[in-house]
C-alpha cells in the first residue's frame, strides 16, 4: 500500500503523509538533552553497550533484589538494545541524542503504519486528524526523550496487527501467504523481544485464527505458533523474563484499584494547565464515543484490534505495579481511532436532519483536543533536563566513584542501574526493611562497600533511617545532592570480589532476603 502511494499519491494521501512528516520534524527539533533519573533507560543503554563491545548481555553490574522487583528485572529483552546500537556507536554515553533520534524514527514508522492501516473506515481528513491527535499529544511527545522501549514496542504491535488483518482480508497466493506468515511471526517476536507483555499477541492471534478459520485462520495460527517458538527460544537463551514473576501477585482488590488508576491515567492524556473538570468532561465524551465504536466492531465482526485490546488490558490490570500512562501508550492510538469512528457513527443515525449538527459536534471535539494540546505545551519545558544524570552534582558523583573506588566495590543506591552504567561499579537498591540490623545484614550479604544517600531520590524517611545504621563507618564524599558513606562490611576485609562475583548477573537468594526483609504488606 505504501508503494502504491509513492507511485500515485492522491491529494488526500498527501495530507496524511504531510501530517506524519511534520510531526516527525517537530519531534526531531524538540529532542531534549540529558535524561531524568528514572533508570530504566540505564539498563537498556547498558545492554546496548555490552552488545556493541561484545560483552555478555547480562554483565551490567546491577544486583537484582527479588524483594524489590519493581526497581527493574535482571535483564531487559534484547530487541530495543539492538535497535539502539547505531546511536550508541555515534554518541556513546556522552551524547544520548543519537539514540533518542532512533526512538523518534520508530515513532515515525508507527505513524506510517497507523496511516496506512488503522481507521480505514474514516475519511482521509479524519485519518489525518487521527495522526495529529496521536502524534501531537504532549504526553506521547515527552516519551521521545526517554530511552525506553514503549514507542518501538507500539510500532511492532500495530505492525503485527496490520499484517495479520491483511491475511484475513486479502486472498493471496500460497507463496505470498508463506511470506506473510513469516512476517507476522517475526513481528510477534519483535513485540516480545521489546517488551515481555508482547506475548499477549500469541493468544490474540490464535483467537483471531479460530474466528476466521476459513479466511486465513490457518495461516494466522501458523504465524502465532512460529512466533511463539521464537519467543520461547529467547526465553530459554536469556531467561530474563522469569524475574517478572516476582512482581506477579493476583489480587481482586488490586485489579479493581488498577482499573481506577488506569482510568485516570488515560484521562491524563488530555491534561491542560487550567481545568481538571474540562479535562474529565472531554475524556468522558471521547471515551463514550470510543466505546460505541468498539461495540459496533464487535457486533459486525471483531477484527484483530478488538481481540488484542482486552488481552493487553487484562495483563496490564493484573500487573500489581501500575505503569500509569506509559503502559497505555499501545492503547492510545486505538482509543483515538475509536473516538473518531464513534463520532462518525452519529451521522449514520436515522434522523437525517440531525447529521449536520453531529458533524459540528465532531469538528468541535477535534478542535477542543487541539486546544487542550496547545495549552498543555505552553507549560512544558523544551530545554535540557534540569534534574537527572546530566546535572552537575550527578556528574560529580559519577566522577568521584570512578576515580576513588575500586572496580570490585559494590554500592547501595536508589538508582542502581544508572550508577552501574556511568561508573562501572556493581550496585543494588536498599531493602524495604526499616530494621537496622536486617538492613546491615543485607549489605553484608551482597558485599556492599558504600551507601549513597540522595534525599531527592530516596524513599520517604530513608535519610533519617540511615542515621540508625550501625554498619556505617564514615562519610567519604558529599555534594548538594548526594552523600557517600563507607560501610563496615566484609567488602573491606578482602571478600568484596568474591561477593561480587557470586552476586553479579543473578538474583540474590529469595530465601535469604525473606529472612532479612519483612513482608511490606503483612496479612495479604
């Protein structure tokens, strides 16, 4: 379809293409330097660094703590780090912008996939509006500066959905069908290899295959099976995804709570600096319209989009640690498309004399969305990140650690993966326990040499708790944001390297940590 456009584009296709291009240019021109402290990016970049240098993927220095699994798994899937390799080779750790540019290019690819495949029932003008609403959303825009896998993952998700839907809609020759099967299988793996939740595409495709068995269902089932085999191969080879199970805790109460959390998270896509009530009313109107369109698709014959949505949301709602708007990025384009289709449904109502008024309502809703975007952009920062790894105090911390500590030293810090990336030292997060003896025992278990206190980053009350630790020997470094304390642990009696070698690249024994760390939510 894209090649057809390149050969003979219509004026309507030019409109969609121009919108996608302008959004891409806007993203590139507004890339911000630096990186905030959320250190998910650090694990991705560290894995990219390892792949670039021929180092084992899991040799990151991050000491995984199964009692605080939400800090991050032992390892992230490899697809996104592989994508970042060209940008890393260009800028290294000193210049992250080339890697951010790659994220923007993935988002540009997403816009093309949406343009050519999603909202085909909409007029081209509405499809252009869909691209603009998705691409110019301030919250989505902010993710271009975060080196995380959400935007590339969303690209692979919609590519998979589009390819599988084409198998159902178009009766190709067996040779072309074989190629389509392989493409769908590969895209399923790209989803799983970017984010583990991508595995939900396998049951979604299998259900589509059952519902469309006589119209390409067998081919879709083959694609799902091959894709699953590729996912299992990665699982057996890396084994990183098993650490996500430490976070899984089925609870009806948590499920209900997550419904409310994600409802407000979806509403935050329409934030504005003036009125929360206006935001909520706009969100309710769009949600009602989207629900009407979704129900209509179910009634007329569910496509893969309608099948995928409950599978994905079901896993997100069961997951005990809410990801907020970030986990809804793959849902957002569908929500926008359904909202526009819902307004389109109003024109199909029997009363013909009302259709003109419904057209006005639809245009007004789109204008209100862009008004919301414009006001929200006025309060956003387009400059460098003022807080984060590029801040002077952060750079001073990294420099001190690199120049004044030994490579085998182990650090305890609230952002262990960022510290490990920029200093080359092993690092772990401190336990949840507020028992001084148990905390010091944990430090000895991992062979910790130093503790870094950062009041702006630490858990509430941790700065006061630190004063009660008997294993703190002395302060060795301080600036406005950080303090480094030497720990009285076996690390200073020559056993540090042994401890690090035994802990690096694998989880600490869950049994030991359960003995040292009390259950943060007793009685569950």
